[in-house]
C-alpha cells in the first residue's frame, strides 16, 4: 500500500518531469548560479572618435572594466579613461538592463560591479558621483540595509538579485563600469 505522502511525491515528480520544467528551473537569488545567457539587449557601440570599444547607453558612452578595485580606485581609474568620465550613474530601467547585459556578455561568471552611487555622510541619502540627479533606484529586497552607518556606503549591482542594487563597503574590490557624456547628446536619442 502507498502512503498518502508517497502518492503526493509521485504526483509532484510526474508533473515536474512531464512538463520538462525541471530542466529550466533557475536559482532565484544566487548570482553565482544564475543563467547569464538569458536574452538581453546589448547597447550599440559608442560613436565617439577613439571610443568605439565603449557602448552607448542613453546620453553616455560606457565601458566595463574587469579589474577589481575598491570604489575610490574605480572612480579615479574612470577619470583617467576618458574626458569627464566617472563611475556610471543609472537613470532608467532600460539603462540598468543595458549595463546588466554588458556584464553578462563580458564576464558571466562574476556579475557584481560598482555603480557610481554612494551614501552621503551617513545621511541615508544616495547620490551619483558624476553629480547627476538621483531619480531612479532598484534595490535588492531589504537594501540598502546599512544607511546611517559608515559600514556600507557605496552602491553595487548584482549582489543577491540579478539587475538589482546593494549597498556595500567601499573598500571591497569589484569590477566597475565607467561612463562619460557623448558629445552628440543634443541629437535626438534613437535608443
């Protein structure tokens, strides 16, 4: 005789294996085990002379650097890469998705990277290091969780939930994305 628990188990296994869904299940919050080959839309190449290995994201050209450094070092490295460059700021979901796609394509095994956001003097308010307006945010659930402290004052992407942000210690070494304003920003953006 079958026990009722065994019957439920057999039914569950039958549903899983017949539907084929056991082949496509992904882990929801573990970035290290997320399928980085899922569909994404790559931004177009930057059309600025000398920066064609960068990508257009809105009014900016951006480039991913696979060279882990702390937040401050990343910002200074960005400033040396292009005129007016800083760590990237994000102002729209579409642009956040472009950045995610770049990282998935260029470094699928390590999706975490620095954004140019930071908490201003334990105020609980975040700012972009390039001075642009903080008008968009997409935090991982429960984040930012160290506001009003000096423990985690800098912003990264892809810590626990892919495409979402986290506050982390500025001393941690991560890859980063730099950005500078395109000179043709006055043209109508066709993206």
